[in-house]
C-alpha cells in the first residue's frame, strides 16, 4: 500500500463513528476469545455496531460479565491480537469476494455456448480454491488494519442487557467512549 493511500485510509478510520465501531468490534472479538477459553465447546457469535455489540450463545450472564471485563482489561494491557478472530465476517467476506472474482475471471470471454463454459469449470474451481487459500491471511490482515482495533482507547462498558431469542441467549453490551 502506498504511503498516501495508507494515510488516507488511516484518516478515514479515525473518523469518530468508524473508530468507535472498530473498537467495539475489537472488544467483541476479545470477548469471544475469553469466552472460548472459559467455556470450551460452547458456540457463541457476535455482532458489533456504533453503540456496542451483541454476544449470542448458550452462556450465562455471569460468563458474559466476566468475559467482557476481562477482554477490556486484556486489550488495555496490550493484548491487541485478541481483536482479531478467525471466524470474523471480514474473513468470510474476503474469501467470498476473492473466490467469486477468480471464478468470474475464468468465465470472462467464455462465449455463449454452455459447452465452452463447462470446459472452464475445472479451471474456475482451481482458481477459486487458490483464491480462498490466499484470502485467509488477507482477511486477518484486513481485520487487523481496517475492521477492528485492538486499542480500546476510552471505551467503557455502560451496561449488559440479557435477552432471549427463542431458546437462545443474547446479550447486548452497550459501550461509550
């Protein structure tokens, strides 16, 4: 990335609303990591926005309180890698875009006949697979540099609201800062 593009991207990410979403996203991921350590084999998911984030899964309110507080403390102590998570939607979107573009590139100019297109399917599958492999580290890098922040700065937890979605526990973590 050129220096001017990097500076432009940093300026964009420093916009207060985007910075807040990135910090909430980082705290969400850190919370998921802590929950995975404390509640192994328990499936949880998250979603972030400007006002905080959601944690969804079969965990108790006590688990959530402890995990959120521990996650924030660990981020503040410098464990910035907690803000990056292998199951982040950023990784999935990066992989989907890369595989879709690779397969589309192969089909470009294939003509109108079905036979011409079918002959290119093995190459499309091969290039899409290569793109998926390349997208894994790229998605993690995009998280690290764009969609999350491992520096919570002045982020504070205002409240944690438990709710039920049918039989599924959901927790709204409201933040400020």
